C-alpha cells in the first residue's frame, strides 16, 4: 500500500494487504524481505489485526520506533539494531460517535516525543504522546485528511475531500460528512491543504486551495509539493509566502487529459523532482530550482504496475508499486483472483537527463500512447483500417467480436 525508509537508509517498512500479513520489513542492503508481520501463523511477528491505513508506516527521527497506521489508531513497534521490529503495542485513538479514526499519514516532532496524525475518518489532526500514547491535542482540518508534513513550526495537511461544505453546495455523504461534490460523478470539487501553526496551538488551521484529491505531500527546498491525483497535477506551495506559486501538469501525453494519477513525490539532492504516475506505470522527472522558478520537464521512467511511493536512499531511488507484477502470487486454488496481487519494490540510480528522455519512448510504447488514438476514427481516406485484436483508435475494427465474462461463485472483485 505504501512504504517508508528508515532514517539510516538501511531498511524499508511497507504496509501490505496480503491476507495474513500487514507489514513487511525489507533490508535495503541485501535487497531481501527480512521480516513479515501479521496475524497469520506464518508471520515472523504476530499482531492482532491486519488492517492498515492509507499511508505508510512512520519511523521516529532516531529510528528506534515504527508506527503502523490501522483502523482505530497505530501499532507501535520497537526497532531492533538489525532493523527488525518487536514489542508491538496498540495506541488507540477514540472513536468520534460512529466514526472510527481511520488514520492516514503521521509525522514525528524533531525530538521524537510527539506523533502528529492525520485522522482521515474524523477530519482532524491529533498530537499523540509517543511514550504514553495519550492524545494531547486535536485540530479540525478539511475533509478526509491524508498526507502530512512538518516544516519548521507548521504542519501541512492534504485534505482529499477539500474544504468543509458551505450552504448551497452540492454534496455527497462521505463517512458521515457532507463533502462538496459533482452531482453527476460524485467526485469531489475542492481540494485543500490545512496549515497548523504549532506556535499558536489554540488557533484554527489555515487553508490553501490546491488541486482535486490531494494525496501525498513532500517538503524540500523551500516548498511543499502536493500530488493532486484527480486533476493530474502537483501544487507547489512556497512555505515562505504560504501560497501556491506554481502548478505542475503531470500530463506527458496531452491527447488524454485524465488518467495519470500522480500519487507520490520526492526531490533529489541535485534538484530532480520525481513524481509517480500510478495509472501510467511511470515516474515523471522534472528539474526544480526554487518555488517560483517554473520546473522543466525531463521525461519518464518506466515502473511496475501502479507506483504509489517513492524515496531516495543515498544515490538510489526506491519505488513501491502497489500492484507490482499483478495477480501472480503463488496460489493453491485454480487460477488467480484479484487479491492475488504481487506488489514490488524497484531501485535504481537516477540516469542522466539524456537517458531519461530515451526511456520516455518506452513508457509511451507500453501505455499505447500513439498519435490520435483517443480520437473517434472517421475512416482513412475512404478505406478501412485493418482489423486487429486491440485497435489503435476508438472505432477501428477488431478481430474480437464478443467478450464473455465468466464469474466464479465466491469471488470478490474491485
């Protein structure tokens, strides 16, 4: 689902939804899965529940703790010197009436004493005592907070559902909250980032408008970068000015305006901005200097199926792919189901810009991005395109006449 790299860069902790497992610890030095944590009898470390939150586990600044988000709070682990985890302790966040916590991302204070958690199901951020697990303070933010980063004395929180509804808004009910939404598609119509000033903890959170369905946030070099998954762009917030100063369109193939789904972002030391495009199975690469200077597009790097997290580890880039190599997990049943997904990690050294541009062609080829393929065909000069199994353009003939979907009983599908 998501992942985090340990502060010393030696291990990666990935939250997974794999039946009997909830957490995987990967040794980045030998590139092997070191430990599996879950309620399965085959787990290396047993915990009571396998539910996981939307965002990856959070390491404390000194790497001694790891917090895994779950439905009603976090499971806190001690991190051993060899990178494995032990001593699971559940840290609960109280329900708000019928609303469970449904925690999303978390970030530590610099001294590791406080965990700031985006509580997606309750539209708030809470400050948790890292030692006792007590909730010290709570702030109301936008709808369905998800990503969170700390810059100095401020917390920046991305709200998937945008701002609170106003009188006259068309809304949908999302976990008991009226969320501004399109009356036809039910998609959210606002996206915001809440700003909490920790030096004024009793003050209401501020709000910055961004694109739709903000998911991941990353802070670096004077900016907070926000991936707006539904509008296929990245908002760049200048932290000194407290406003969006540029919006990066992540549409490498402009013939289609939707479908790329940027969902994670990071920045390299030499100024390369890396954005995972989940639906394009690629990482988009840009050159970045300052918040005000427009980024320059470099190209695309191919990944496995649906990249969802990206980080730098020394001179290497590590990408987590939610679907990885898809439904190829070993199974004793006949065939594979939609939950037989084999996720994956990829690592590589970022190539030079010339090589990145050459790899861009491969991404286009793998995605079938060809000239005019999204246009409705009108014939080709009086003739007719040759029938092929998968036509290049909408309306061109196919050799396939009928498709039958046979659904086995007792199977679940997305």
